[in-house]
């Protein structure tokens, strides 16, 4: 089946089985390795992407469901000024250690700040609740979101 969608701002097509996971298509067909598989069950957030403005776990999305959609991965997002502000905030807060989970957290935070550029701590916790980090602990990530929201005033 031919699937056509917008990927990081560019119209693309892929010929594949409609039941293949979006995660596998992004990694294998497009070489986008920022989306990672950890749990494969939508529990950890390592495979998070933004689909039509909503955060989704790409391990749960059959590629047929993205036909005609717009997908933003960490590779496309890192080209934005918002990503720069967020990464500086992560560094300032000490919110990164091994980095495996970081792309998923970044996508979850981008989705949050798009709809709420001034979230409170409870809203931040809710937004990142679908992501697991085994290294840094969540307090530093929450602090990074607060820093980014303040320093990125007007970007989201």
C-alpha cells in the first residue's frame, strides 16, 4: 500500500504494509533514529512524535493511519528556535544524562507548550506522564520546562 504524508515539513510517500508501525517506517524507511523503541507498548514515550498537532506514541500507530497526516519527529523539531530554547533549558536544569528518553520528553513538552505556553507544575507533570526516564529524575525535567517557558516567551 502506498502511504503519503508530510514528514518534518516535506511531502513523502512509502510503499509498505498498512499494518507496519509508524515507528518502524520512520526508522527503517526514512532513517529517523531519534524515535526509539523501548517498551513497544506506548508506555515509555521513547517513540513519541507529533501527528497532526497531537502527541502520539509511534509504536502504537499503524502507518496506514498517517496517510494524509503531518508528522513531526525530533529530527524536524530540532531545526526550530523552540528546540534550541528547550535544549538550553534542559542543560541549565541538568535534565539530561544518558539521553535515550530525551527526544520523547522533548516532543511531549513541545506538544504541551504549543497548547499552553505557561503551564503550571501539575500541567507539566500531566504532559510528561507518558514518558519514562531512568537516569535524571523528573524534578530536573520539570524545572527545564519552567525555564523554557520563561526563556521562550512568545515562541509557543
